[in-house]
């Protein structure tokens, strides 16, 4: 009996350590955390070691004789049990915590603190806990999601509204917008986000606001020049991907040429102005992501 309790305690300890070590990385990359990870692992890990893997190891030599069927059946049955455990815990209330993406390297102090705890000796190793705590406190303070996101096609936008990020269309550029919503700490449900307030939608056009700025999206394949000239006024961010040059007027225009050079755009208020950062501009020039236009081309459509 004591051996069973010892094994259970060792399993709980290793699962806890592994969960704590991987949780910050999973939260940073996938923007989510598993609330029931520990009890799920306590049930699933013994099945992996005592049932599934032995059955797989037995199936390998039996396959030489064509007798692997029963071993693979047993292995599949064990996998089904693990999947049932995962499904049970995933269906519990609060099983997944949505975590917004920070805009700072908060993982650095967390990782350094963890390394210090593992590599140092004596009481000084407890300083690693201080570094980890600093990273965790920094995390929510470093969340600064863009007020407006524009896909590389220029035909889909997401604007922060009273109920979260409001999308223009539910199915357009769905992969990109699902990533936006996850990074916001939101459910990756474009249809739900496309029904939120914050954007006025009409056909291939949308309108919203960032502070004193009016946001105008004209996603028509052949926009009306007269309508664009009427929209292009001071204090307006005009997104018109079908054009190569900015329309006449005093607006801040984002055209197809600009989007090919910059990729998707993130827009934040900056005082009374707008800060616009392109995805390609943020990551720099790489062999696999070179802009379609040289950096000095088409400056008139900034």
C-alpha cells in the first residue's frame, strides 16, 4: 500500500513540475492554459506507461509474424481511454483559460528564474522564484493588443469594440482572424466576432472609430473614385486594397501597394495620431518573407 501511495505522489510531483515548466510557454504561444491538466495527467500517464506503450512494443515483433492485430487492438483501446479522459476534462466548466498575448518578452525572466532554480545550489537558488514572480506580474501589464488589425489582403479588419474585437466578415481570411482572436484572449469564433458592435458594416464597406480617427474600409474590387474622394478627408484612415496609389484628399490611406510591402497591419492610437506597424516591417527582411516592393517604393500611399 505504501508503494502505491509513493508512486502516486511521485507521479503527481512530476506532473506538477512538468505542467509548471510548460504552462508559461504554452500560454505565450497558444494563448491558453489547461485548468484540469494535473488530474488529467494523473489518470492518463499511468495508462501510457502500463498499457499503451507496452502494447505498442509488443506489436512490433509480432508484426514480423503477422500477429500484431491483438496487440494493436489493445493499444487502440488504451488510446481511446486516454481520449475519453481528455474529453471529460475538456468539457468541464473553465477547462480552458484564455490568456492574451503580451507585447514584451515576459518569458525571459520566467525562463531565467526556472534555470536558476534548477542549476544553482543553496538558498540563493530561491532567487529564481523572484525572477519567475516578476515575469508573471509583468505579464498582464505588458498586454497591449492593437486597436485595429488589417489582414495582408486588406479585405478584412478587426477593431476592438465594447464586447471585444469586432470583425468585418465572418469567413474572410478566417485563419488569420482566428489567430487574432486567440491572441486577444478570446474564443477563436469569427462568426461571433463578426456580429459584435464596434463596426458599421454595409456590403463591402465598414466603418469604425479609434479615438478621433474614423476608420473606413472599402473592400470593393472596383471602388467608385468619387466615393473614395469623398471619404478621403483629414482624420480618416482609409483602407482600400484595390488601389495602387492613394486617392486625392487628406486621409491616411492604406492601399494594395502598401499592404504588399508591409503585410498585415497593426494600428494603435498614439496621442492624437495613429501608429501603424506592418508584419513584414516588424520581423525584418527574411529570405522567405521579402516584401513585394522595395522599401522606398510607393511612399505616397502611406
